[in-house]
C-alpha cells in the first residue's frame, strides 16, 4: 500500500508568519512533541540564518543522543549553491535539506524581474542539488514555489532535472492557496506519473481548502504510483491564512470516508498526543485555538441541543465521528486558584526549588540548582512568559543543550 508521510513545517513556515514567533526552546519543545506524536519529519528551521545555528546544532545533538529519534530534522534554504555551502558551514551536522526556488512566470517575471529565465531557474536549482549531494546531504527535497501557478510542462522539466541530479522528493507548493481539491489531484497525479519520484504537497489556506487540498494532492500522488508527503503546521499557523492543520490532516486521513483503505501512514501516529501539542503551540505562539477547531477546539465534543445531547448520551457515535480520548482529551485540567509561585527572569532559588519540587525534581547540590535556575531565567527572557512544566523539566534534564539554545551572539560587524 502506498505510504503517506507527514512533514510538519511549524518551525519554518509557522515562525515566519507575520506577528508570530517562537523562542529557540519553544521550537525545540515542538520538535520533541512532534517526535512523540510519530511525525516523520520536522522542518526545524533555517540553516543559513545565523541566530538559528546554535538551536539547529543543539537539536541535531538531541537527535544523536536519541532524544529526537526517529523524527528527521530538515532545514529549509533557497535552492542556491552558495546557500547550501553556507548551511553546511554554519550547521555542519545538517543531514536533510529542502531547497526552494520559485517556478511560476508570475514570480520569474515580477519577483526576479527578468534577471532569470526559466532555464536559469533550473540551472540554479540543479547546481544547488548537486552541491548538497556533494556535501553529504542524506535526503534532498526540491521545492517548486508557486507551483500551482506554474504550467505542468515546466514543472515536469524542473522535477526531472531535480531527480536526475539527486533530489529525493518534489515539493509541490500551493504557495498562495490557489488550488482546489480537483485541480491539485490532477496535477500531483500527473507529476507522480511523469517524475516517478515521491511528491510532497505544501498547501496554504487562503481559500479555506488547505486540509482538503493536502488530502486530494496526496491521493493524486498515490494514484500516480508514488508515496505522498504532506506538509502541516500545528493549529494551521502559517503565513497569511495559514497552512494545513496537522491534527485535521491526521483526522482526515484516519477517519474520513474510505480514505484509510487507500493509503497508510508511514509512521505510527499517536493521535493521543494531539491535545498536548496543540495547546503547547497555542501557548507558545500566544494564539488561541479556535473554539470549533477539529479535534482540539473547545467545542469539538460539546453538545447543547436536546436531540444531539440525548443522542450522544445514548451512543457517542450518534453525533461524534471519533472519541475525545483518542486525542488525549478527557483528563481534568487543574488551574491554580490560590497562591502561585512562578519562575521568571528575576526568580530566586527558593521559589524555583518550590516549583521544581512540586514536579518531584531534586538537585544533587545547590550549585546544580543554581545553574539550572540561571538557564530558566535566560529562557524566560527569550520567551517573555512563564515556562511550562515540560520546558522546566527539559532544562533540568539537558542543561548543556539548554545553554546552547539560549546562546545567541550576533556576528561581528561586516559579516552577514
Ligand atoms: Zn508556505
């Protein structure tokens, strides 16, 4: 049975969203939660962006330590040989890359403003792919940005050149959310048939169809005889109207009519992690989860009207397609209504020890406790909000990694 792989791009597309951002520790926690949920790959950042270097290196170390296993961590860069070179220079441990370049005439004419032809685009991409291969990349995806506004013949030419020079996957980017399920199905099926390589779909939600398009696009690739990769973000956070929501995509693949019989997840997805992951991302981005969000919205399992309430009490399947426990919901959530001790950037050892003690964390000696507290203070400076328990536990468990995540030194003047 053809396989569907999920590549979450929250730590790349999500964080490049206007008005939103994540601290390096929050990005790390997202990688950890994605790994626990069984997601195949996290596009974890930008290897040519200097302030990401320590974060990326630290997460690769977590992978080597077995903490971030088996998830793959991939970097996003422009499909330019110089950027590939820089990525390996700044993040020597990088193994997986996605190389991106615009393919539509709209972009070639109006973004590159006549400085590049269609042939130049292919030549530039091919050089970047070949360089990445040469420098030891284990897997390479090639992104056709604005693919949905690019004619099929050129996409095929572009994809074949990518494959010939060592690319492993073709990422079809519906950058503006222009596709609909019918159009993307036809295109990805044709691409799969013509390119004979796995097809990845990257869908945006400008017309409210990101999840539907992702499913239809993946189905097109599978019907064309290839494995499919779907890009998601947590809570659909992404540029403008966002991307395909991770939980909704998983639910659609697992629960929608007849789909589960046609394809299979490449990894065992633990849907029970969805609630925790979605709520952490909501807290970290400071963006509430919409009340009606599939699976994790406050109303996803709420019933008020007489007929529905009566029906669901008799048998949940009368009015619920899936159970709340499947998503990790249902355990009571305690909110402190009395005295609260918070650890922040100006906290002292007494309050900190109290907070950690409540989580049954003890330190070998005062020096160790002081060191962890200092890291917690710095993490708070970066995130501007109280750390959640999982973050505090992470810092206590991996202080050396946390130190690396929190270390950001701008390059000297003149270096860009
Ligand atoms: Zn995007």
